[in-house]
C-alpha cells in the first residue's frame, strides 16, 4: 500500500529501564531515526522507568493496544510461551559467544515464532544482550555457602528462583522499581543484576559488595504490536524493523563493552568488587536445574548446549 494511504502515526515505546541505561538511549535514537526516515509520518514517544507499568503489564499492553513497542526480559514473556525463557535459567549459557550463537540459531527462531503466535501476532523485532547477572550484598558472596539465608531480591519470574534456592538463599520477588528502596530499608539483603543495571539504578549506593557470579546471561526482546504495524505502510514498517534490529546490535555492543570496564568503575566508587570461582556455583545449581520442573524439554536444553561458543 502506498505511504500516502496512512495517516501520521505516533507510537508508544515503553520499558522499565532507567534513563541512564543504554536501552533507553537506544529507544530515543530509534525515535529520532524513524521520524527523520519517514519525514514525520511515524513518530515514537518513549516512556522509561516503568512509567507505563512493570514488565508483565507492558506485555499485556501490547495485546490491549495501550502500548506499541516494548523492551522485555526474555524470562517475563515465558508466561506466554514457557520454553523461550530457557536462557534466563542459571548457567544455561556459557558466555557471550554462546549467547551470540543462540541469538542467531534456528532454536531461537522457532521460539520467537511460537511466542509471537501465543501473544496474538506480536512480533519479536529484535534481541539484545542485557548482561550477565551478579550478586550484590553487604558482604562478599564467593561460594554457595555465602548465599545461605540471604534474603535476595529476584525478578518475578520462575527462572530466577533456582539459583538462590539451590544455594540456600531466600528469593524474594520484588518489582524492579522498588529494588533501591527495598535494599536501603533492609526489606531485602541482596539483589542480582548486570553491572550496567547496578550502575543505572545506583544500587551500589546501598550495597557495599559486588560478587561477579555471572550466573545468568540475560536477553532483552524488542516486541512490536501487530496493531502498530497496521497503522503504517509496509515501507515504513520495514524501516522500523531495520532500526530496531540495528538498535539491538548497538545496545549489545555497548553493554559488552561496559561489562569490560564497569568493575574498575565500581572500585573507583569505593565498592568492593570480587572475582568469583563459578564452578562451585555451577556444581550446586546444575543438578537442581535439570531435576526441577523446568518449562523446557531436555531436547531443547541439549540443543542449546550443542551450540558453539565459550567452550
């Protein structure tokens, strides 16, 4: 259909991340680029920091038409299609090269299609790296026994319970927007997030130690409502898809680079940053992972482990 057949469109792009996070800057860049590329036919308003709701509410908003584009952690949309949350389970990914292989794999391609169908035609427009999750607390966490009895905030998704439960901690689901205050007031003792998030949320202000457990390697999906695409020409929709994919690549590169620099940055802020021997944690968690009632098949798990990278 011709571009002229469509009225000018303004889309809502919502997410839970702070304005200092690379994902937010990426969303702003997409908004600027699509407006320029379409000569103003398509505009995007960006709503950061949970201003339109937390992760699950944003996913529902795509179906309801109250939001058009969202970032969401891959584990949260497992509520719609459970197996796609597999890589949010601890130690299922070996490193960034293994993550890259998964992003390009037929395994993920099939999962994206299943997810889109389960969400009523939502499109998984892009996949970006969110970072490796590490434990912050007011003490070092260097071995599984250091987790014993620790009341640790986790996201409200099943994948995040296994690591603390397997190491004797007390997982406490809590909304992302409440983490800083929860730590400050002692509602929880600890939390776990990538270094970029610990920086953007200023969690280092209320935690003295970061232990580099790297127990989960998170992915962020960029989801687009089918109703959003229906309000654009095919040409403009393809422009948007391309910009969202390019954004995911850029954000991934920025986060990988940041992960290589932030440990020293935190040390400069007076935070104690600890290297961790991950093998005792892997040994504690993997049997629990494989014996638990996980929402993916052994065949899918084996297919993931068979992908190359970080051997």
